[in-house]
C-alpha cells in the first residue's frame, strides 16, 4: 500500500478484499497520514476492505481524515470495526454507499453516530449485524434522510422499528428485511402506507406475514421485485 500511495496518485478504485495482512498502517499510507507515503491516494472514490480483519477503528480514523473523496466503502465481514469507527466515518460528506454486512461489533450506537454526522449515505447495508435492533432504526429515521436502499436482513428488528423508518424514509426504493423473523403484517401495513417509492422488497423467511400482508404488497404500484422465499402458504 505504501508503493500504491507513492505511485498511483490518480487511483479512484481499490479493492483489497480478504487481504488479511492489510492493517491500519497500510490504510494510513493510502490516506497520506505517514511522512513516507507523501500525500497518499487522495482521489480514491471506491474502497473495498471486506474481510480485512486487521483494519480497526484507527484505520477508519485515517480514512475520515485523508480519503475525503470516498463515495463507496465496503467493510463487510470486518469484525475488528466497532461503533467508534463509524463516528469517524460519519464525517465523510461525500460518502454515498456503506457496506457493514456481518460486522459483528456494530450496534445501534454506531447508527446513531452515522445519523448525527454529516454524511449523505444513499445505500446502507447492516445485514447480519445481530446487535442492530429497533433503536438503530430510530436513529436512522432521524438523520439518514438520503437513503434509497436499506438492507437489514437478519437484524433484531420488530414492527416498532419499521414504524420509525416508515415515518421519514419516504424516498426508499429498496428494503431488504429478509430473515427478520419478528416482523408481522403490521410492518407490511406500515411499509405499504408510507413508502410509495419502493421497488424492491426482500421478505425472505419472514414467516409471520400472512396472505393479508401479501395483499397489501400487491397494491404497491412501483414494486417490481419481491422475495417471499420460505413464505408459508396458508
């Protein structure tokens, strides 16, 4: 990464997926945080760090200070990242897409940091983050108003959480809530009433939803993609 920081000043996209030796030091090189890395790759817009287990909150701090042109970051399966790291990322005003899928140490608190920050995130994925619950949705509903796509698969959410985002995220086009087994027809009713722009809904494994809920979904004029895998025919 030091060599990249030296020689590829105009680099816009970098994918480091499963590069297990990449650490906060390397991220610091990219961000121009170390004297030997000169200015770094400050034009970087797309950064893939999925499954980079040695990147921690310190690396996210480097990113927030030096890589201020980033529009897309993928941290999926990066278990060393915590809510504190998201407090740093929330400072990135250019960030449009953030993937935190299966980041086990991200919780409701991290969503509060994102919502309180200056980011304009349009696509957010926190699927399989089992510390994400209704309180996270409350935070999201109070700050992430630019969201077009929200993925919450297998999160610990209920109808109450859906009620929170239904009140404010009226421009949402994609909602993935598959394997959120606590959701009922009540959540579907809220979605159908308050999210008129939805085109894609994932309800895979939401077995508490009944034919009545399906009828509500059928009335949504813009929905073109609907996943009802494991849905129980009654």
